[in-house]
């Protein structure tokens, strides 16, 4: 079940999404809200070291565990270290875990919360655009294994996610662009109006216009929350949210110069062109998708041999036997999932 509640504010519109009445996602100003949402008792704050340096108020008077937010640190070893630190600090099952940072931090914090003492309550304050529009929403939490993305993980909903656009003011340009790729993905998957809104605005305009940025975050969260509310365990419809990710994760594995969002953008461009070759996507729609990604500053040619990308894709979580679930756009706002062999996928990728 998915419910969205909207309320008018002096500075715009805030909205709250609920997934199965278990996970509340708030989009908008959050001043004072965190204190009302945190339960009584001990809270352990798992925070990006860079965020802690930028906002020292987060660590004042709180029990904080700082971590490095990098893909190479998103591992079982880091999760084990956090569990050991929690154990030594005496956190029991009544503890609450709060993840503060980008998608890497919330993924690690959520995974630790789901496994420490067989599970403790947790919530997120995502401080990156990618975290707000995608990574912190939906209950998927995990770590990488041998550089393969999120190969070990859980599906467990955070009690709350606070998506406040004010946190995005200090984001580096590359980090902002990385999150924008996931917002574009949400538009292609299930909200043509969201895609058109991003299409009509220059990326620098989105950065400056807080109200417009809040609308984009809310639109992306709405797409994901609605789909997760209908298919939390990814038995069917939730697979649509993987648009661009099979190839994107392969690009991340094979290169060191693509961030997650950048790799997903390249993956979306590649699979959109493949959908045209398959007769599923109109050429004009493909031009819109690729054109928006190019105007947003993405490099869409990863310059990795196709056979190497396919070998990496063979380790993808969505693999089923010798085939893989591939998300293909049919139009902006509508996609489908097909089970394809890697040989078939390689053929349409050209």
C-alpha cells in the first residue's frame, strides 16, 4: 500500500509518502522534525565523515560513528567494523540507528541496522540528491562484494527518510549531476511529467531553484514509493526501477572514472538505443532521452569493450540462469522488463 499526503507551506509544498504504513518519506523543510521522529533511548548516528566536517552540529551531543563514503569502503568489512563498534559501545536491541549522508552511507547503515542483533530500528537523513531521489528510499540496503554492486544486502524499510533540499546546497557539481540521473530514470520509468519538468530546466537552474528541486525530488520519490508499495520484494514491477542499472553496474565494475549516477546515465542511453533497434522505442523518444542526458553533462560512451561489460553483467543480481531481467523503455514514462540472454542483450547493444 502507498499513500501520499501533501501540505502547503509558506515556501512551497511539502509532501509525505508512506510505504505500507511502515516507512514515512518526508520531502521538504525538516527543521525540528527529526527530534520529533527519533524514539526515546539511545540513537547511534552513522554519518559521512565529510558531512560531519561540514555540519559539526550533527555530532555535538550525539553518539556518532563516522565512516568514509566511498564505494571501496562499502564492504562487509566496514559493516563488520560498525557492528563491532556498536557492540563495544553497549547498544542493545532498543537502540535506533540513524544514517546521515549519501547513498553509500545509508546503504551501509541500513544493512547494519537490519543485521546487528538480528535487527534494530533505523531511519535516514540523505544529504545527496542521489540519496534523496533513490538510494535512501525503498528499503534496499547492502554492500559490495569484490567490486560487484550490492551483492550482499537486505530489504527492510527505514521508519523515516527526511529529504530536505536544504542539505543539497553544498553538493559538488558532479554529485548533484549523479543524483539527477536517477531522477531522470524515475521520469522514464513512470512519470512523463517529471521527465518533462527536468527537460525544461537547465541543471544549474535546478540547483538554484529550491522549490523546483523539491518538486523533482518529490516526483522521483513518488514514482519509487508507489512501485515499492506494490512490489516491495522485487518479484515483478519493482524491477522497472533498475532501468540503466544492469549496464551501469557493469560500467562501474569495469572503470574507475564513472560515479554511480554517471554509469546509470550511460546505461540508460545504451539500453534506449537498443530498444530502438528492437522496435520497442520510437526514435524521437530516444533522442529526447539521450539529449537530456547529454545536456545534463553526462559522458555516455564508457569506452569499455562490450564483451567485458557483458562479463560483468553476468554477475548482476538480476540474473536468472543464463538470462537476465533487462528494463527496456517503450516511451518516456513507460518501460517493460524482458528476460534476455546475455548473447541477446549483446546483439541488440550492437
